[in-house]
């Protein structure tokens, strides 16, 4: 059955309405099962008869559909071949014809297809693109270039490889020459249309894309065709770096236009060429530096120029990084000019900054915060100044301090009027004081030897932190941010004096002040000394915790709309950190904390919109469960069931992986308890195949099932749920992404049910594993299979053991075990890295030597090989499990954060040693061998004498003596 076009369009329209979104998404999920659904979406996108909003929704849905449905992990198409061919045929022409907003979504879809198919399975694409380029139609050209950029931009972050360079060479061979012709032709068209505003804008859009593509094509290596034509290319780049035309000037002071974007793109190219190809580009550098200087000294403060100015400063920073070019700044007068005409204008607060501070405070914070990726003038100017400091530290410090003293003097004359002067002075000081890399955990680790950050704080900043009134909010923020930035430079005693002042600022009525207060408090609580001990421990924070948490939660819930509650992730991160620090100190205030967290869960479940906020929110819940649930498990289970069940019932997909982890953590908090009805009712829905379709759910569901199965094994067997669970194993083990989770699940099943219950399943399960090993083995799969073998072999006291495994393996194929043991199990055993895996292998190999009948009689040489493998493992014996219970930070700036599964660190499952009684493995091995020798009437001794070489006998003798 094919999709009904008007019906799909209606559903897409309904998906844009918050009231009908959920029902529309469910209906669209059913529609996408129909043949040709993707082509129906493209038809809707192409049809001008549908509203633009519907077409855009169709393009967005198409992009997400392609991401999920183009290929499997092996690279095989998931769609029918005729649909794949049709998509490729239609997509390029459609991309050229649709409006820019829709182009962006289709471009992302093309990137996904190209990542899989380009170039071997889409080798006609570049020829197709080149054939569509025109001499005089910028609309068509822009569509072609958008497609090209959506594909070639993938190269920018990639590591060098032969396959990558083959792909780039394929492109350059076909696209390089037409691309340079297009660059020259675009230049002519801009000249030709310089008095025609509409045409000029279109041609400048072409130039903007050409500059982006020039970066793409140069991102890995300097293309020979570019190197040969570098004089002409640099001439054109320089022309448009200095180009001006009033018809390209926008009316809005805050909106960047095509002229600004082209110049910003050219500066990005210049940075690349200075950093990677300075030997070829060096001769052309001087006039770009001069032009950058002229631009920066004549540009206005309007925000529309921000991206261009920040990129220009990044270019000068790259130039200053090269010693020979940096020498041009090595002069007091020159540096004075740089600071006065370039640094200060871009460090000083502007009216637009103040408007942002007051009207969009959360956006101000995100742009201003150290480590932000925003292209702000202040950040770029600071980076330039710091780079000059690296080259000429003493000279730059002397020059800058003249201005710092000047601005502080201005402020002291009239603090109410000249407070911006102090803001500039503090920013300047911070810029020259910090050295090296600023880390997320420690802030500035190293400072200039020519400044004293504590002295500057005490003389110029501390009063702003202490005063209750008469201080501008921006200066309050500067004071808090100063402590946040230089937090590692202060002693524990100094922090104990300053910390209450930071906490006090959480009560400020100003959004930016109290948010920066929360940011600083959170980072100080995370701060450790050289011995990795927290500066503020549990005992320090517990007296403040109740009031601190209550105030943070009140700030978070000040407004009730879901998007406003989750707007400020910094407040939630601070609450999370307090809960982590106080640990079981939360028990007396559990009711209050729980009520707030439940209320927030219910509100943001209606419309999840800030992944960082809800990540910290669920980490906070994880901390509460970890530290409060052991003392009062029933209270937390009862209270959290309703909001968590609501997430599942309402299909809040963003929250499901978190909720499954928290369900598991609640259960694990009661290790000796039987499975309550609360969890028994969860089993049927979580073993339904539909829940496992989402990749993000898989690790969390495996953990939850792994917590449920040991406690509910009897009921699971009685309710005939073993087979569906093993069906999940079969599904997971067939994919590279989930093969490790499959074995986690299988190991829990094997340990939780009596061997007799599972006997009918072992042959088909092993058959699946052996097929994977022979046809699509991966390094991870091989290691997990070997771990699983040792897992079973080591448990002979549970009715398992090596002989048990061998019996079922031989039923799959006669003689297969010998081949597996010699070619996979023994070699891969030495690659096991985790201490518990190596310990399991030691136990397995030892029990094979002591108790396996098959290795005594059938695999006589195998006993020798096993002994040899055991001795190798014992050369580097597994260490006891580390007891460090530090909760690590999640890197929320990582590109993969928020995509699929994100592990909660506060309630991460703690690995358990299956053999805690074995503390010294070498001693245990010797004791085992001796006991087996006595038990079996000196069988071990006889085998050692008869079968082992003198070297191996000597090696084994050591353990027999130790034991």
C-alpha cells in the first residue's frame, strides 16, 4: 500500500501544532511503513500548492527518515532498491528548486546519503552537479553549490585516510576546474550586476557558497589545482575582503548580511591557509594582514559586524602564532596601537551587549561563558591578546597595564558614571593574567608571573562581591566570573571566606547575577586539590544544603511554562552538584527534594526542549536515588512511579533512556529484595519489540532487564517470558552497535535461571554466535564471545563449566569446539583488558585444568595450551577493583551528547566481582591445582610430568608452591 499524499500532508501540518503533535507523530510512524513513503514526502516538498510550513515539515521529516532508514550498520540499504534509485534521481533537482529553508533540510539528508554512498555507490553525482552549473543563473548555481557543500563539508573534521583522499581526488578531478571557472564567472557577474540590488544579492549568495566550498576542498590538503592558481585566487579573495557596495548594506544593525558573511568566510579560509599551508600562502599574507588591520580599525560597533570582526581577530591570532610573522607586533608602540585600536573596541561593553544582558539574559550568559563556542568579539579579542602574551609576555603586560590603570582611575573618579571602565579593566586583566588552556574542571591552571590575581581581586574586585547595594549588576557578574575563572589560584582558606559570598548572590533579583552565582558555586563544589580531594566536602555543604537546594528549585520553577522551567540548565547543574556532594546527607530532606524533582519532571515532560537541562535534571534524580533510596526505597519507588510511568505512557522518547536507567537504579538500591509488583508490571511492556527499535533505549533497557531478571526469574519462567528475552538477545547480537549489550543480557539470563531451564535454547544461541564469528566477526564481538565462554566455563559450581559448553557447541557442529578454542578463545583471551574479565578467564582456565574431563581425555593437547594461556595471564594478574566512587562529569559539549543514549553517571551500575573471595589470584590458582591433585589422585601431577615442557613445568611449579 502506498502513502496517501493529501493525508500525509495533513499529518505533517498537524505535527506542527503542539495540541495535535503527538497524535500526528503516531500516525506518521504508521504511514512511513508504507512503500514509497520517502518519495511521497519529496512530492509534498516539491509541490508549491502546499503551504511552505507543510513543505518544510516534510523536508524535516524526510531528513529524519533518511537518517533512520537509509542503511543498516553493515551499509546495506534498508529501503527497496527502486526507492533508493528514485531518491537519488529526484533529490538534486529538487534541492535546486526549493526555497533556502527547505534546502537546508534536504542538504542534511544528502549529507547522510553521501556519508553512506558517496562516492562508490553514487559515482555519477559530481558529474550531475557539474552539468547543472550555469554561466548566468545564480538561483540554479546556488542550489548546486548547496548540494556540493552539504557533501564536501563532511571532510572538515575527518582524520586523514587513504579512502578519504581517494574520495577528495575523485571530486577534484571532476569539480576542481569547473569550480575555479565558477569563481571567476561569479566575480564577473557581481561586476555586471553591481547596480541591480536583487541580482547582486543572488550573486553574493553564490560567492558565499563558493568561499565555503573553497574551504571544504582545502580542508584536508592543499589541492594542486588551487596551489597552481593561488595568485589569482588570493587576488579575488583580497578583492572581496575589501569590497563594499551600498546595495549590500542591510537596514538592521543587528542582522549580518551577505557582505559580512562573505568576508567572515574569507577570514575562515585565511585562518586555514595560515595554519596548514603557510609555506605556499606566506608570500600573499602581508596585504591580507594590512587589510584586516584597516577593517578592524574602521569598523563600527554594530552587532551585524560581529561575525566578521571575530573571524578577522581569529585570523590575526593565527598570524601571531607564527614566530616570524609575530615579530611585526614586537614593539611597544605597535602593541599600544593594537590594544587601543583593535583590542579595546572589541572588549568594551556596547549598548547591544547591555540590551542582551537585560532582554535575553540566558543568551548573554551562554555567549559570555568561558568555553562557549560563540563567535563573540570579546572572546576573539581575548584570544588575540593571549596569543600576543604567549609571544611577548613582559612587553604586552606592560602595555596593557597602562590601560588597566587608566580605566581603574576613571572608575574611581565617578563609580556610578564610569562603571563600564571598570568592566573593561577587569576583562583586560583576566586576559593577560591567564596562561595556557582553561579547563572546565579547574578553570585557569596557570597565570602570568607578572601579575598577582589574588592581590588584584582583593584591591579591585572583592568589594563588589561584598557590597549589598550600589554596585552595577555587570560588575557583580564580573566579580563572580573572576572567582570562577581563577578558582584554582585560591587556597582552601580563601575559598572558605569567599564561598558564602557566592551563595548569597543566588538571592539576587538579577537573572544574570544569580545564574553566574549558580555557575560559580557548582564549579567550586567540583574543585579538588592536588590529592584529588574536594575543596568543599560533604560536611562543609550539608549545613547549607537545604536552603541552597530550596532556593535553586524556586528559581527553576519561578515560571510554569515547560520551556521556561528548563531554560536555565546552569541552575539545575548546581542543584545536581549539591546532591552529589552531600551524598546521604540528602536523606533528612528527601521529601522536599523529591517533590521538586517530580514537579519539574511532570512539567518538562509536556515539551522537552533543552537537552542539557533535562540531562542535569535526571542526573539529580540519579543522585537522589543513589544516596537516599537505600535508606527509604519504598518511598522513592512509590513517589517516582507515577511521573516515570507517565513518561512511558506518553511516549516522551527524549526521557525514556533516562527513566529506564533510574528504574534500574531504584531496583538496585534493594539488592536483597524480591521483585515487587511495581517491577513485575514493567516486564511485559519493556520486552515488547517496539521499545527496542530506538537505539537510545537499548543500553538502558538492557540494564533494567539485567536488574529485574535475577529477582524475578521464577515468575519470568512461569509466565513464559524467557523466549521473548532471548529474542531480544538475538536481535541485539546481530548488530555491531548492540552486540556488547546482547552479551550483557545473555550473561544475566545464564546466571539467573537453572541450566535445565535454558538447555533447549543453548544450541540455537550458540549457532547465532558461531555464524557471526564466521561471517561478520568484529573485534568487540570476538572479545565478548570469549568473555562469555569464560563466564560459563568458570561456573562449574552452578552446573555449567567447560564440559557443559563443549556439549552444546558440539551439537551445533561436530568438532567445532577444538577449532574455536585454538583460533579464537585462547588467542583472544590475552587481549581481555578489564580486570574482572581477566579474573574470570583465570578462574575459567584454572577450572578447565582441574575439573574438565574433556581436556583430560578428548583434548589432551588442549590441556597444555590451556596451561600455557593461564601462565601468560598470570604474568600480568588482574588487579582488585578500584574503590574510587568519584562521579565524573559528562562532556555536554561533545558532538554526540544528547544523540541516542546518554549514561547517567550519578547512578551508574557499579561492577561486581563474581569471586570476591579470590583476592590473590596466584595463591588461589596454586590452591586449586593442589586441591584437584589430591581429589583426583595426583592426576594434575601426572599430566604435568607427562605432557608439559620443562619450562612450563617450572612455571606451574611456582604456583603449586605458593598455594
